[in-house]
C-alpha cells in the first residue's frame, strides 16, 4: 500500500495516493465493524495511549474502540489529573512516555504544533486527534470517506463549508484534503468568522449563504466554537441562525441530492435545524460517526505496519 508516513500529524504532508490508500483500507474496516464479531489481531501485542488535553466524546471514544477492535492494549490517560497539571512540561511528559515503550500515541491538545513537538521526542507513532486551530486529520479523512460512499467519488464535487471557519481545525484539514482531490470548494460565513488565509487554500469565500449553497453537492456545517471566541464575533445566536443556520429553505438552493454533514457536537437551532440533522434522506451525520471508527482503524493499521518495518530494519542493521 502507498503509505510510508511514520506519524499522522496532518493532511498537508499526504499525497492523494496516500489519502486513497487510507480510504480504501477504511472501507474494508467498515465491513468488519458491521459483523457480529468485530475483533482483529492487527495490533496484537501493541500498546496505544490516548492523551486528550481537551475534552472529547466522539474522537476519544472512536480511537479507543478502533484500538480495541484491532487488538491493541489501550490506555486512556486522565490529563485533568496528570503531571502536566502539576507543572510538568510537554517534553518531560514525552520522556516519561518513551520509558513506557508505547507503540501508538493519540494526542489532542489545545495548542497548535503541540502534537508535532511530541512526535519529535517519542519513539512511537503519533496520531494527531486535533491541535489548536491547526489540523484534525482523521476528521477530514472520515468526512472524505463519508462523501465517497454517499456520492461514489471524492473528486469534481462542489462542497460548501459553512459557519465558524476561523476557529475550525476541521475546516482547515477538510480544505487541504478536498482541495488535493480536485473539488470545487466554497467557504460560507460572516466576515468575522472567515480568516483571509483560508482563501489561499483554493476556496471561494461567499458571505451570503443562499448564494454559496447554489448547486452544492455537499453541505458541511461547522460548530460555532464559542469556547475559542474572545470577542463579539456574532450579534446573537438568533441572528446567526437566521443568516447562517441550515434549514429547509436554505438547503433548497443546493442540489436535490446534496448531503448534509456536521462534525459534531451540534448546536441544534444555531448551526442546523433539528429536522435537517435527522433527515435520513439528506443527513449523513451518523454515517460520519460510523466512518470515524473505520478510518482510525485504517490509520493505526498503516502506521503500525510502518513502525514494525522500521523496527525490523533497525534489528537487521544491528547485526551488520
């Protein structure tokens, strides 16, 4: 398979062929996860540590399930009571982890670049589960798999990403991935939530939501990340929903077979109308959750293969 990375720190370093490799393997894991017996021994004998410095429900539980289904020994570190809270530096934490000899390290951190720093200090494979406003690579990959299964392809589509782009690492990773795969990308939202740097990633920025949704194949809503806001980015929740909340009237501007996505957690009545979110004919939000487990299984499988190969080479070289 065409995947040679030691870590999965972001979408940016991945080639379209490597992205396709992950998606193809994830497709196989979707089938495994739908069986009565879901276990595999792919990661048997390996240790996976999940370190989440930010709260998470979907991503952390998804990585935990993925590791256990692949046969890994999975440990969730409670970062709220860890030595980091007592003043230990991230580098000291990395040295401590090295002494435990883990094989896979899954990290979510509030600071952009923190996961890259850890990866440079540890001897295991590191997966970025979201770092600051930088990237959330597995979310973009699961979104891509969801789109490909719903639309039959992951290229030549018109994809509208709507809402709080400024604070969204999900938006950044999706823009990079979907741009690499040759899609027409639109960013929709108020100017206060639309940083100029995102236009450099090849997207068209549109302020009016109805205009932005015209002819869209995919409508990807983003969570309004109030916890990352330190000022008056929107007049009010009511006004935001009126202008940028997805309802049936606005969705009618997209193609009749357009799918609706949301990375979760959703703020119903703020970013999306509840009836749209639950519409089994348009919404693929629950499919995204299912694809998340399969994608994370595929990523850990591929990284574990590369880790074993690297260790095998080192052993062979030690005898030379």
